[in-house]
């Protein structure tokens, strides 16, 4: 039997993935499945770069706003829910288009990776949270060097979770030396957007300033007012981390912008470190080149 066809659009932050996914969906009768570890949360809109209703241009999007920011949405839950969404899209006779910058989410679904069902260990987490971020990262480097190369070393919540999995299961987070399409339930076309480095840096800065103008600081204020803790905001990544520090008076607004600009550029490099491991990815420097690839893949 032929495997159902699935398209994935990946790439670093600010590369134009969301726009491309929407345009492909409109052209080829598709629906988009978001693969972003922050956009699953309600209220994380501006800071996460979540696509707006207007930007969707009528294309159905899945796995957005499906969790409370006070809860924890794991990769295992993402895999389960996104697989359901993909199968429903296929049954409707449409093309699933996975789009996002969280590489682990994308590949866990595409390649059906086994994710350890490790429940939260409250006592262990509390003990680990007492340690400094630097110490947690050094511990992770010793226990799981590969994971330490791809994790945000300043994200205490992510570091604690990685160590929790190791200490609970007695093994590292599963890693895969080879991305083998034969293990997938789908026939996959994976497209990667990779603008030139200078252009990407310009886009990152422009996008950040636009987010601030649109009310990113107000968004974080609202999250704090609704009861989202500083620890949780730190776990939501760079924008929420540095805006929270600004609101708490730890840094000035100028420092916030400068730190974010620098750290987002570093984050984009970490994303590419992950994405480049999959040799099945077809890399494009401009989104316009994607349409002929998809047309050939779908045999149209």
C-alpha cells in the first residue's frame, strides 16, 4: 500500500515558514499542523510569533492554542495530538503540512520516534531547581552530550526535564543517528527554508522590533497578571524570559532588546544544528522554489 503523503516546512526563526506553509496549503489543498513548542499555549501570541487569523488566509491550522500556559505540554503529547490531526486531514482528502521551528516535535511525528512516557517527579524537580542553571547544564553535558548541544542552556525548566528523564529512566533522551524515511508511516517531503545569514539577521531584528511595537511587553504583563509564574515565563523561551526580566526591573528596555537580538540569532543557529542532521531535507534559500518541489512530490 502507498503511504499517505505529508509535507514538512522547517527552518530557523524568522525564515518565513508560516507564510510558505499557508501559500502551499492554498495552492495544493492542504491544512497546516503547527510544530512549535510555545504556540500550543493560549496567550503566547506575539512573543511566540503565532500566526494570526488574517495571516492564515482561510487555511485551517491545528495544534495552536491547545494548552493552558500554566500547564506543561510535552513532546509525547504533541506527537499524539498532531498524529491525530494529520490522519484526520488525510481522511478529508487534503494534504497535511507540518510547519514549525521545533525540530524535535517535527521529527518525533514524521519518523515515529519512541518518546519515553516519563511523568513529572515533583520531588526530583524541586531538588534540581535548587541548582544553578550552569550546574544543571554541566550535569547534562556529562550524562547526555548530544542533548546538551541542542538545548537552550539558559532554560532551567528544559534542563530539569532532560535530567528528569535521564534520572527516571536511567537512559538519555532518545537520539537518532540516522533519519530514515523507511521508519515513517508517511511518504515525506521535507523542505527547509534557509535565507542567507545577513538577511536572516536583518529579518530577526525587524521582527523583534515589530513584536515589541505590537505589544509583546503588554502580553507578558497579562500572562503575569493571570497567574503565570516567572519560572514558567522563563521556560517559554527568550522573548518571555527577557521581557519578564525587564518587567521585574532586572534589566533596562535597551538591554532587553540587545540581549534578545543576540540570543535569537544564537537560537537560530541551534535550530539549524538540529535541522541539518536530517539529510532528507531539501534546503531552499527562497520560498518560491518550494512550489515545483511540492508539485513533483504530489505528482501534479
